[in-house]
């Protein structure tokens, strides 16, 4: 039950950051918000595993964290150089 | 040999598939062309063996991975599916041998072997579509064939940039269609719990009257209608066929939509055939009938006002698809048989037409609109002869295959709907004569603008062309094979209906 | 006894974590510009994540799951400053001026 | 991206990400994961490397030709496992006769097949990235 | 049971919000970010629906690779969309969507309840798969067992699809050297 | 009661999502947006499938030692794995095409592209007439 | 190019694998060994196997530093939480000098600054870091260069 | 030699000519001689077939089976014998004449012209000997398509427009009306073979028979029933030998032949008599007959006038079929021959005039009779035959038609026939009258070409011969309607 409560709290946080994502003034705000959402979802997935009683699927969270990082780097790179390929 | 006989249903799919993988890494274009031809010849050979098998056994069921059907994926080859298999095998064989000169001129040199890989993938995808008896596996192969076809279409961009937009539209509409199909399959799966077609056909009647099943049917049909380019959803077709590289137009025009129509028949008769008494699909039948009539006229009229020759042929494909669908929508044995006859014949006709038209464009190095190849027929008698035969076949002139299919279609239409329907069919086919005549006249009588080119017809181009022209005439005269197999197919399809 | 202690401490840690995350989210929503929001997001990534992972580690005891959780933690610890820094860096590079009360400070 | 922190961290992360990908690849039997996910993760490592250090440097590790070859090889491996079953007298893609017992045969088959998928997916993703990154938005419009 | 469903409902509603915002954004990069987030929530949803493998894939593909691909493509594309006013096309699209959506919702009355164990989906084949995976194949992950063995052919097809996509993109974005582009079609043929 | 509402709620939202995706694909003029819409459309369809596979009180279909465990239906998961791959393949191809279109036409807006095409067409055939 | 570093890397990776794996059959373990070897090979081929990637000389003092860092992080987290909740932000932007010699040292320092909420490194120019702080007190913390000293200490190794 | 051999030979000779002609492009003499030789051979075969038919032998074979109930088969019936004789016999004359015309006129693309000429003859003979509706339809279409290059021979805009109209009407009507009619017959009876006494008997109800007949009547556009007659005058842009071929030998005769075949072997005369299904056709053909005669008067162009005359003459034949009595049908069958010979004479003459003087307007022909006496004499004789004046063959057929209408007591038909004869007299005899009795215009150059003149005259003689030797023709027509069996 506690995990459920935490899940709900995380949902609330999610909503808050989502507002920033949608309303964000600059693109950097949005990138930041998206990144934070990623982090939150990583945690949410882990907690969900505990909530369901099958916590062995934490690999998913790892992948999430990874992808979240790479995605953010990609967005930033695009903003920096206008292109992903160049050095 | 026994091993081959045992595994025929899968061999016709994996031969092009595995060859396509090999071809992709070959550096030499000649070798890749040779391997492509080898693959399509092997496929043809296996199809012929399969045809012999089927005529003995009626139905071959093949369990992939040795899992019994509802668990694993099943392949079924019966008297219905053997028809599209043959169409694909024959056309791909001819088109592959035809393709080389065109790919070297229309595609960048370094990419030719990769193009052949996509080519073989298209063939394999279509073959897989035909043979599979699993509703979801069908989707996978739908995507293989359509993705590779889209890529091939878009490769026409070296000649005309519109190919890119055409490919894009094809992709998006195709993806929507495929997704619709998946939604349909999903709903069916949700209410029945199975994906195997024959299993589905047993489960669906047990459900009784179920809204989900109706919606699922609608969605599956809608999805396939996009692929089959049935009237309001045909908008991707003319551009895709017109701007694709020449050999691709041939392959796609002759096979892709045919296979989609075959799937349409499969879905509506094999999966839902058993529940015809529960759901009255009668209204749907009339919708289909209406659409096909619209297609007939819309395609023909568009073709009449079209200036670009390849696009004109593509528009006429829309109309011809209308004829085929019309046969299916009659839901009688004669109707379905006639639509299968036209399925085969139209593949032959369109392949021949596209082949001869692109052969003309090959020598003039131009996109072929109404004026760029005017009068070229006099310089290229062999190609032009083939063109005339195929064009007249399209119009349904006697002694050609087009006549046979028209005859049977009219018969079927008259038998189930009375005189008005044959009248409409014939009206549109008489209209189709207008654009055909426009083409022939332009090619023969107009001033020859290319007379400085000193055209010499190449045997590697005109031999496949002549073969297909010969087939056009031969099956117009000795149509027994086509008619009998179509009737067998219709019977096999209608067996399911209660 | 030990079990319940572990359980309670894990609950406490989880609640703490969620509190930090909540505050961080509010911060992201509330703070005035990108640069200050990065701090809030950093809070989520550090304290929030750390406490929640700690709580889960306590729940699962010594097992492979704990190891994986720790990996996640390390990973987030490792990547969070990078993204934060890069975001800020880019914002600076593209000429975004932070809201500051700097007086006479040279940049 | 000429950023010191990013460069150093990419160096650190590159190897573990690939290892994690391989872990996902070979543990697909026991937990979530499998060839497809593994391929994506490994490809992600390469993409990260290419983004931070430049595509040219990435091509030292994974040359275009090798990439394409592996791309084909993966799919070919899958098909070939099927054909082996076919030659052994079973239907296509049946792994029963690959091992000494039916179970071990299945296991070996699944492992090989998943590896093929992983190889293909990984290399396709890298290939996609290369293609997009190398594309030149030149002046020549009509090609 | 009920809580699970409520969680799902929450998550789906999030997705709805995101999707609605995607409709109206004009900044492409924002669209892509939102789409990535959408995938992320979808993956969370998959986890909560017990589809861990799918969540895994959706996370790595939908949120990861797709986003990167979008960004990679965005390098060559205009970063902002042209302003669109509400026009006839929108009404057409809206009516089609309403029609199809209405059809689906009509169908949903006959769909089995979410999570009910008497659904036909759970009655047919499932036990075969699970038992078979345990006994015949001997690996605990049933999804992998089905993926690679029972429906291995689907996966083969999937591999071929991704291969096709790779090949196609490779061909489409292939860098033509200036030498080759200058050569017109005509020259190539006249060499023969 | 609440059971029933939420039992159908999921479907409804999934259908709504689908329609939003479809709406984007049909109505938007930007080619890129269409691809995004397609992705949303497909993701929603995946959700539909997975929803079918869900079983109350069940867990992920990875067999544990506990023989009492109820597992969710693994088949939809497999199908969706395949479908996701297909989806990303479509997206990649679509993007490649868009990039090429932008290069050739200088725009990725549907209207502008057709305008360019129209101009080309007129040039081509009016030229012919003059001759 | 098999040197000491690569062997260490190999065993580190193997440890990572074994910790993650949980299945210790011969097949899987041998696959793990092969995978680790492959990873090491790729690392060598990518030419990234250097001090920046694997600063071995950090290791002896790493634990102590980490614990200190965690303490710092906790403190500054609470501070930041207060700032966020009570609306007392007073951001400032300033520069500090770092005293580390190596890249990895600088990166560690910069990351440590960023990791402690309330301060973010925004730019690095050689030895000069530009830092954004949420309030003045955070800025003072950084300016006091306690962290700089700790990182330098870590870098000295042994 | 078996009897079938003659049919094969008769059909294959023109086909062989078709294949050989393109290869003889370089040697025009050999190329041109192919026509007369081929004509002789197939005419011989036709005579042989006719005599065998008169002996009561069953002639016919199935060429091949397309599917169970569809086949391409050849079967000799009386109408076929007549049409075969006409087609092959007139081919001799026409080909000789064509050589003269083409050379005299120095036309381009002669090889193509001869090639398609022979294929048209081939199609006509195949139509004549076809054994079922499908075969008839197939070769009907072949005939249409093969004559298109002939019609559009000049390749200018006018010729192409005319060609389009020609194709459009003929193919359009045949596809839209004739094909469904055939399919309906096929669906109703499951069979398409021509049978004595009618195929449809007992398969179709009385109410629908007129409609089916309408489909056939309008579907056979070559019979030029109004309103589908426009193609005929349009096709006059073609060289004169083509007009001869169109109006005398192949095309229009194929049309009316098909009409008669449908009436006698598909519907059956008795059936038509019982159901009165053909009454409307009598009216339509009568109106066509009168209207076209009226239009013919207004035309100044010689060939156009002849074209409208043809339309009216064709309606005679259709009328004969529509009256549907034995005698009328006999008359119609005879009229095929008589009109063919008469009209070919007229066209030959017109062509000969054109070759000699390059004039085509009637008003320009004043006084030419003295410089081209043989030609105009032939024209005169031909006109008399068309009008139906006794020493010429045309009188027989008109006589039989009148007998038929009397038998049925359709007295207005007699009136119609009389009026039309008067009109014929007016518009046909105007030409020789002007030529012989008016002043010659001074600036007309006359360069005669012997190969055009003599066939014309010979054709004129033939009309007289036919009057005398009517007996064999009569026997054949008797067999058509089943008398004397």
C-alpha cells in the first residue's frame, strides 16, 4: 500500500513537471523538465516492481536511465551544433 | 528432393529472402543481378512444384517451427493462394531479368546491389503475405513488402523528385492501413483469443452477435483496402507507380495490389465466412460494389485526362482494381472466379504495358508524358507491337486475356445483378478505350521527336516483353487453365460460407 | 525486530525521497529561470533518487536487486550532473542571461 | 560537442553500456530483454560515442562496411538457423534437433536467433544514425 | 485489482494530456520532446500492465532511438512549422476521427472487461504457452520462448523489417559524390 | 460500478489516443508532424493489445518457482514487440524520406510541396505548347 | 595492447556482469567472459582506455571522498529545499578557479559542484569555472574552495 | 483432301499474305501480286466450299476450346457461304484495282496499307465461316482494328479525327451493346453455337426478346443503323480502295451479315415471327433507309453520297431480316451479294475518276463522260443495279424483299421501297447524266490508269452476270431458310 501511495505521489510530481514541460518558456526548460520526468519514471518503474512483488525487472529502469541520458545529450547536441553528426 | 517437396511452402518465401541478404553485400552489380535472377527462377521453380503438389493434395498446411497451428504460425497453400503465388513468381521472374538495364540507368551505381536486395525483399514479402495463415504474421509481411516497396518507389528520385513525395504518401497511408489492420486483428484477438485464421473462423461463430467482431471486420477490410488501392483510398497509387523506377513500377503494378486483393478475399471468406449467417454482411457487400463502380469510372476518367503515360497506366490500374473488387463483391462463385481471372489477367496486362512503356522511355532517356515519346512506335516495332497487344488486352479485345476476364465478369454480374451492372462495366471499359487509343495513336502517328536517337532495340529488354505478350495472347486463346483454377479457387473460398 | 526496523527505516527513507522529489518538482515549476531550475532538478536526481533507492534497497535486502538498484543510483548520480551542466552550459553559450543579483562581479 | 565533462563521462560510460547491452542480450531467457533491446542499447552506446566524439571517430570502431556486413549477418544468422533445422528434416525454424535433447536444442536455437536479432538491430540503428549524420544538405537539389 | 486499474487510468490520462498538446505545438523540437515523454509514459503503462518486455522495448525504442532519429532528421529540417489556421481539412479529419472513434467505442461495449480472468484471451492457448515454455523449451521468460520459438517466424519477419528499414534509409540518404551526380542518365546509357 | 467504469475507461482513452494520432496524421500539413502522429497512433494500438493481455492479480509472464502465480497473457506482448520494431522501421523510413523531400523541395509542408509541383507541371507543359 | 589497465577493466566489467547476472551456469558465465573481453577490445579500439576513463589512482581515496560528498549533497539538498519552499532565492553567477591538474580531476570537481544542488557549473575554461548558485550562501560555499581542496586531495592519489 | 482443308486454306491465305507483305517491302511488284493470287486461291476455296455445302455436306470444326462452353469454331452455313464468296471474290478485283489506285496516286506507306488490307480480308472470311457468336465477335473486332490504319492512312488531322470516330462508334457499340448481348445469350443458353431454327428458342421470354434484339441491332455498329451511322461517311477520308473494302467487301457486309446471322441462327425466323420481336426494327430500318437517301441527295461529294447510299442499302438488308419471313430473308441474303457488286463498281469508278482527274465533287464532273467512257459506263451500270432495274442483279433482291413484305402484309414497306428507289434514281443517275450530257470544264486533266479502269468495268459486267446466273445463289438462300432440305 505504501508503494502505491508513493506511486501516486510520483504521479503528482509527474504532473507538476509536465506543466513545466508544456508551459516552459525556453527550450532548455523543456529539456530539463523532460530529463526530470525521465528520472521520475525510472524511480516509478522500480517502485512499481516492488509494488507488484516482482522487483527483478529493474533492468528496465537502468535502460530508462540510460536512454534518458542519451536522449538529453542528443537534444542538447542538436541545439549546440544544429546537427548530430558533426564533432 | 523429398526435403524440398516437404518444405515447399516456406521455400518460396525464404529463397528470395535469404538471397536478398546475400545480394545486399555483393559489390559487383552483375553478380547481384545474376543472383536476383537465380532467386526468382528458383522461386518460380518451387512455385511450379508447389502447384503440382496442390493439385494433388488440395491443401498443404505447413507448421513453422514444428509447433501445431494455434500455438505456432501456420502456412497454408491451397487452390486459392496458388494463384497469387504464380502471379508473383512469373512476374518477378520476368521483371528481374528485365530490370538490369533500367537499374543501371535509374539508380546510383553503388546502390544497385542494395536495390536488388530490396527488390527481392518485396517479392519475399508478397509471397509471405500470400502463404501465411496467421493474422498477425500477415501484418509483418505486409510491412516487409510495403517498406521495401516504398524504398524502391522513392529511389525514382534520381529521375524525378516527385518520387519522394509519392513514396512518403505511400508510406504514411500504408502505415495507417497496416495499423488499421492491426487494430482489427487486436479486437478479434481480444474477443477470441487466437490469431490463426482457421481457428478464428471456428471461434467467431461461437461468440454470437458481437459488436467487436463487426468493428474488427470493418477495420481489417479498411486496412487492406488501403493496400489494395480501392477507390477512395487509392490516392497513393498513381504517383507511386508513376514515379517509381521503371522495373519497380512493373513489379508493383502487377503484384502488390493483387496480393492485397487476395488478402481481402481471404479475410472476408476464410475468417469471416463462417459467420455470414450471424452478421448480415450484405450491406457491406453493396458498399464494396458501389466503391468498385466508382473506382472503375474514377480511374478511367482520370486516365483519360492524364498526360504522363506511366501515371495514366496507374490510373487505369485503379479502374481495373475496381473490376476485380466488383467480382468479389458479388459473393457468388461465378463472381469470385471472374475476379480471380481478372486478377491473373490484369497482372499479365499491366506488366506487359508497363514493360513496353518503360522500354520506350529507356531509349529516350525521358520521363514519359504524352509528348516525349510520341511517334516512337515506328522506330521500335517490336516494343510497339507488344504495347499494342497489351493495350488492346486492357481494353478487352477478343483473343487476348482481357477479353476472357471481361466476358466472365459480365457473365457473373449479369447472373447476380441483372443487366444494369454489365452495362456499367462495359461503359467504363469502352471509356478505357479512349485513353488506350490516345496512347497508341500518339505513339504511332505523331511526329517523332526522337528520330535523331537511332534506336536499336536490345534483346534483353524485348525478350521478357515478348514473353509476357505471348502469355497475354496465349491465355486469351487457351484460357482453360486460368478459368479452371479460378473456379477451383472460388469454390475453395466459398466452402467456408455457411 | 530487525525486520521491522528495516521496514520502518525503508518507509521513512522512501517518504523522505518522495518529499524531496515533490519539492524538486515544485522547484522546477516555481523557480524563475533555467539556471535556478537546474538546481531543483538536481535535487530530484540526488536526494530524491538516493533516498528512494535506499528505501528500496532496504526492502529487498542483500540480493541481486540491491546491486542493480545501486547501479541505477550510480548511473543517475553520474549522469545527472552531466545533463545539468550541459544544459546550463548551452544556455550560457547561446547567450541566455540568468536572473542574478550580481553587482560588480566579473564574468 | 566540445565539452570536457561530456567527453570524459562518455569515455567512462561507453564500455559499461555495451556490457549492459550484452547482458540484456544473453539474459533474455530469464528476464525481460532479448536481442532487440540489447541491440538498441549497444547501438545507443555507439550513438553516444558518435555524438560526443564525432561520427568519423566512431567509424574507426565500427566502419561502415563492417557495420553493413554485420547488419546483414545478423538477419542471415537467423535465417540460417532456420535452414539448418530444415536440412535436418524438421520444418523451418524448428530448433529441436540442434542440441542433444529437445530442450537444449531449443535453448541453443533461441540463443542463436536472439543473437542474430541483436546483431541486426544494433547495426541497423548504427547504420540509421550514420546515414542521418552523414547526409549532406548540399546545393544539388535534384538527387 | 481496482487500484491497478486506477493507476492505469491515471497513466492513460497523462498520455491523453500529452497527446492533446502534441496536436497544437508548432515548435518541432518540443513536439519531439513531448512524443518522447509520451513513449515514456506508455512504457510505464506497459510495466503496470505486466508487459515488462514491451516496456523494455518501448523505453529503448520509443523513447530512445525514435527520439534520436527524430533529432537526427531535425538537423536537416526547418525547426518550426508553418502557421496553420483551422480549415476544411481539419473538419474533414475531425469528422473521420469522430466516426472511427465512435465505431471503436461502440465496439468497446462488447469487449471483454480489462483484467477479467474469464476473458477468452486468457482461456485459449495461454496455459499451453506457459506449460510449453516450462517443459518443452525450459526457459522462464515465456515472452522470449514465444518470441523466438513458437512465433519465431514473426520475429524473423521483424528482423527483416528492421533490416529493410536500415537498407532503405541507407539507400535514401546515401551521399552521392559530385562526380556521380553530374553524370546524367543519358551519358550512362550512351556508353553502352 | 467503479470497476465497470474503469474497466471500459482504459479502452476509451486508448481509442481516444488512437484518434488523436490519426487526426494528426490526416489533418496536419507538416510531414514531420504526420510521422509523430503515426507514432502516437501506433503506440496507442500497442496499448490496446497489452490491455487485452492484462489479468487481474497476475504478474509478468516470467515463470517463478511459485506455482500458484497467475501470469498475464504473453502472446500480446510478443506481438507488440514485433509491432514496435515495425513502428520504428516506419518512422526511420519516413524521416529519411522527409529529409530528402526537404532537400529537394526546400519545405516539408504539404501545401508548399504541392505548390512547387504545380509550378513545375505548368512550366513543363506550357513549354511544350510553345513549341 | 593488453596492459595492466585493460586487465583491471576486464575484471571490473566481469564483476559488474556477475553482480547483474544471477545465473551462473557455464554457458552464461562463459558468454559473460566473452562479452567482457569484447567490451575491453572495443574500448581499446576506440582508443579511450586512458586515465580519463579509468582513473585508477583515484581509487584509494575514492570512498572517503564519496562519503564526504554525500554529506555535502545532503546538506545542500536541505538548504535548497528550504529555498524552494520559502521563496528566498537570490541567484548569482560567479567564477572560481580550480587547482586540479588533470582533466579527470577537473571533471570530478565540476561534477561535484553540479551534484550539490544549489550550485551548477555552467562553463569550463581551462582552470576557470563559471558557477551559478541559487543563493549567496551556496556561492560562498563554493568560493570557500573546500571542495576544490578535497578533489585535489583525491587526485593526489596513492 | 478433307473438306476442312478448304476452310483452312481459305482463311489462311489472306493471313499468309498478311505475314508475307511486310517482308516484301523492297520488291513492290511481288508484294502487290500477293493480293490477286491470294484472292484467286481463297475464291477457289470458297467456290469449293459452296459446292460442298450445296451437296449437303456438314462442314465445320472446332479450332480450339477456350473453356468448357466457349470455343473458337468454324462452321459453314448458307449465309457464310454467300459472304465468303463475296469477300474472297471481290478481293481479287479489289486488290488489282488497289494496285492501280495506289500507284496511280503515288500514296505513301503502301506496304502497311497492303498488310492491313489482307488482315481485313482475313477477318472478313473468318466472320463468314464462324461457327458461333464468340468467333463472330472476335473477328468482328479484329476487322474493326485492322481497318483503322487503313482509314487513318493519310495520317493528317482529318484522317485521325475520322479514324477516332470510326473506332469510337464501332468498338464502343460492340463493347457496350454487342458483348452484353452475347453474354446474355451465353448465360441463358450456356452455348453460343449457331443453330438452325434459332438458338434462343425456349430460353427467353417474349417480353425480353425485343430488348435483346435491340442490343444486337445497335451493337452491330457495322450495320450502320441510325443513330450509329456516322462512322461510315466519316471513313470516306480513306483512299478509295478502302472505301470499296469498307462498303462493298468487308466491313459493312460483315455488319449486315452478322445481323442476318443473329436473326436467323440465334433468334430464328419462326421465333421472331411468333413473338413479333422485330417489328420495331422494321420501323428503325425504314426510317434509316429514307433519311439516309434524303441526306445522300444533299451531298455534293461523290464518295459521301455513295456512303449515304450505302447506309440506305444496308437498311434494305436489315429490313429483310426484320420482316422475318423466309422470302424476305432470302432477299436480304441476295442483297448482300448484289449490293456488294454494285457498290464496288460505283466506288471503283469513283476512285478511277479521282486517280484520273483528282476530282471528287459531283459538280466538277461535268462532261467527263467522253474522256472516260468505260468508267462512266460502269458507273451507270452499277447505279442501275443498285436501283434495281431488271437486267442487273439488284432487281432480284429487291423483288424478293417486296415479296416478303407482301407476305407479311406490311404494305407500307413497299411504299418505302418505292420512294427510296426513286430517290436512288435521282442521286445516282445524276452523276453519269452530268458526265455525259453537260459541257466539259476546260481545265481538267485526265490521265487514265488501266489498272483502275478494267476492274471497274469487269465489276459492272458482274452485275449483269449475276442477274442471269441467279440460280446457285437462290439455292443457297433456300438452304439458309431451310427450304429444300
